[in-house]
């Protein structure tokens, strides 16, 4: 946003100058636990916590779980029922997660995604290093999914 202002003699005796200002956008989401404050309002997550919650929900959502958006979500639980010793499975999962984040979470710049399969426990561990668009801080999100017997 450019604003033209008249500057005084103390500012270097300039007549007019264009000042460029920036505004940091604050990311806010409702806390998914839906716990209420004593006054009845819901808790709100802000900035990195809000993005972290949204990213975790995106990864753990399976296809066809969200109405009218059948291909929303990381769909990682479907990979639990495939052969874990398949060498391409982890790479496919990284590609799928990266694609979902690019489409549905524009607040995130992905730095690294690491998927580890543990065939002894029939589980997958996903670690995502990312940066929120407005900050320089690198955040690491780790989540795991395992089969129930």
C-alpha cells in the first residue's frame, strides 16, 4: 500500500515522498478440541499453531471423508494396508502429501517431507519441515498412523 505524505523540515526538507508499508497477516483458526472459555467463547489458535493444526488435519484426512471434496486429504491410512516393503510406497506418499499441501494449504512453504514405514508395528511416521508464509521460523510436524488389529 503506497501512501503519499507531506514530510516536515526535520525529515530532510522533503516535500512529498511515497511511503511503502506492509501488513503481516495473522492466521487464526478455531481450536479443533472445541473447548470453551469460561465466558462461553471458543479458544482460537493463531499463526504457527493454527497452520500446524490445519496441516495435521489435512494429512490425517482420508479421501472421501470430506463432503463434496472426494480427493481432499493425505490419505495415508490407505497406505497402511499395502505392502510396506515396497520401495516406491514412501516416495509416492511424499509426492501425495506435497501435492495436497500445494493445493489446500497456501500458508505453508514445505522444506522437507520424510516418511518412514515400520513393518514390525504396521505404522507410518510422517515428518514435515515447513515454514509459515509470514515468518522465518522453520517448524517440524511429526505424526504417525498405525493399524488397529
